[in-house]
C-alpha cells in the first residue's frame, strides 16, 4: 500500500488521479495534525520535540540556513538526533518540493545514510499543491534509488501505515 502526503484540501478527483498514478492512499492537509507531522524549524526545536515524543514524523530537517562546511554538510541531523528518533520511534520525512538544488540533494543523501545507520524509518512525500504536481509511483521509486536507497528501502519510504 503506497501513500502520499499532499498540501491540498480533500478532493475525490485528486484521489482518483493518485490511484491512476499507483498510490492507494492520500493524506491531505487536514490529516497532518492527527498523524503527528511536524515541519522542521531548527535543530534545537527538533531535538526538544524528539526528546518529548510530541511528534511522530519530522519533515525536512535539511532545510536550514546554515552554510555547509568544507568537510561536512549542515543536514539538520546528527548521530544524537538519529539515536533519539530511533529510541522514541519517530520517523523522518523528506518531501519532493524541498529538493530544489544540488545542495539539498546532497543533504538528503547524507541524512538517508545516517537514518540507515541508526535504523530510523524514512518516509518520502511529494507535498503536491495541485493534482498536476503529483508524480507517478515508479518515478518516485527511481528518485529514491538515485538518492541512495535500495529497492526495499524505497518501497518502505512510500508506504505509511498509520497506527
């Protein structure tokens, strides 16, 4: 069961279009609070939220204003935060609309490696604002393979089971 998160109001036309693209479930903007989805602000806020277990999914930690160093990327995640996320069963989410330049691709690739090492669940969404921004399932699986995931990880990143 593959799903996607979109930044729209509930619309049956969009749901039927997503079904044609290969998705069985869409989560709309009104579902975000119920699912515990939180868009990343800065490292300190993220750490406090992860420690307090107030969220279930931390989205786009790589979007920050810090400049990358010559020796490492300012990707918004480190070993401490990944360890806390694994311990508190918090997933990390990346959105397609955040991949705007090569720097963001590199940061996401680094975060995927960290999440794999610390066994943090990875999710990927389009955050489409209209039905024309939705992407096909196979296109997203291919993109995730380019970002460094294997086939099983890529399929798992597009599958979300709400508990």
